[in-house]
C-alpha cells in the first residue's frame, strides 16, 4: 500500500522532537524491538470489536474540506477542524454548531492548528501559537476568555487531561542539533483551565532528533519534515510517546511513569534508524508504529513523494501473550482490506475506541463494485460523491 506524503503541507510542519529521562530506568516493561520484521496476522474487526457507522451530515454550511482533522470522536459528540473552522456534530452525526472566529480582533484566532474539547465543562480550547494565546469558547462558539501563554506550545501537542488541566508540550527556544540537549529542559506542562497558570512536570528532555524524507520532484530536491506529536490521550489516560526516547510514559497523579520500552536505544547508531510511536491502548492490546528514519522515495508525481512500502511498520502487541505482529484487518461489510494505520485512537475520548474515516466517493465506488453489504451498503446507497465522510467507530472488546 503506497503512502503518499504531500510536500507542501509537510514542509510547513514543525520539526519532530523527542526526549528521554536519564533518571528513570524501565524495569520489566513490555519491549518492542524496532528492528524486527514482525509477521502479518489477519483479524476480522468484528471478532475483537463492536463496529458502528456515523454518516456526518452535509449541508451548504457544513461541508468538510480535504484539510480535515478530527479533534474528538465520542458518544458525547464529534469535533473536527476544516478550513480554520471548528465543526461540532451530535453523536449521531447531525450538525450541531460551526465555530468560525478567524480574525485578528478580540476573541478571535488567526489559525486553528489544533483544538481540544471538554464536554463536561462545555468548552473548546484553541491554542493560537501565532499570538501565544489559549482562547476558550463555549460549544455554540461564544467567546468566553483567553489566557496569555508565556511559552511556545508545540503544534498538535495539546489535550485535555482532566476537568482542571490541559497538557501542553513546550518548545525549547533556539535551534537544536541532533544529539544531547545541554542543559535538558522540562517540556511537558499542565495549564489550569481556570486561570491559565502553568506547572511544568519534572520529566526532562535531554535528546533531540528529526524525522525527514528526502527526494526529488522534477529537478527540485525536497526535504520534508514530519510532525510527530509527543502527547497522546488514549483510553482516558495521557501518554508521552517521544520518538527519540527509549521509554514511553504514562501520566498518573501528576507524574510520568514508564509504560513501554524500546530496543535498541534510539541513541545507538543502529537504533537511531528507527522511531517508535504509541498509537493506541485497549484492554488486551497496545498499538505502535515503527518508522524508518532513512526513507528512500520510490518515485515522484507532481508535488508528492511516494514512499517505499516498508517505510512504516504498524504493530499490535498482545498483552496476554507478549506477541507482536503486523495486523491486517478485515470487515464483514466491506471486502477491501483495512490497514491499521487508518485507525485513529488518540482523537477518541471514549474508552477502548478508535475510528476510521471512510470517504463518500470511496464507499460509492465500493458499492458499484459490489464490495459492500449490510448497514454500510445501506449508508452508501444514500450518499453523494461530495458528501462529508462516514466515520466507522470501532470499540474494542474487554
């Protein structure tokens, strides 16, 4: 399966950074060997999860563009960002509200790179990195307040921890070279939702690396920098999964505890060629992505680079057996194979849940090819090609 990375968007992305804590040593942790060529294993999703579908309502005012990111998919509602607008949907996919406060006046943001929702407080938080502001809105789009941020939070690294705090990842000022950071600094911070005050956790960043893809488009050489977030909220808990750390941490009671270890060390020559990310946590499995740092483009078309098939290895770790494998999911209502890199866990606030975005035109094509059945076929029969996508919600069984 080809992976196409679009040069323009990725070159605008921030550098991926990562860290390790030299004072914390993992003991008896699950380990992932990033060099191993793990076997494939086919799994029918309905054997391990309950699957449901949510068609997102399409109207003249609610039309989601390609630059679409989902910030939360849950039983309380759905939030996504498209074209610098924040769209809210009810749990059944019906449109709820559109927040469009782009501008440079009071209570306005310049751009929405990332938004986080607190359903219980009925608030949406927008981190405007251009103004160093955290803006707070109600779910109907009403401006409530804003906080000055005396730090630069890394784009994409912002999430609601609990009813009192937002977790942010602080950028270190100045340029960094690959290797040890001297002196180390504390990047993971908690921001109060009440007054915007900042409290840095004791976890220290002491190492830095980048992830880049180099290749040519025509006669032009490109170096594309990939944004890889360090913060993830999975199964209701916060994890720090930094690509240049040998340990993935879980946030518990204001402290980061070792959760999973990688081997060999990212600081070793052999280990430094691979990057490990935590992608999902369920009762019986952990999900990871192992990325080769030195990618070789196969060919180029227009402004895109086609990356070799083995550049990314998606892994599923079975907590009960210690087995790791590359999962290939099947779906009873859809004859096409579903590769797990399409499943997204970190934007789901419900426990043990992931989602997969199904484009309307893809479903219509599959319908015409006779590849759909059951509920998914019924949904596709009512779609138009330019309709908003359908969300497949996957709730893994305990």
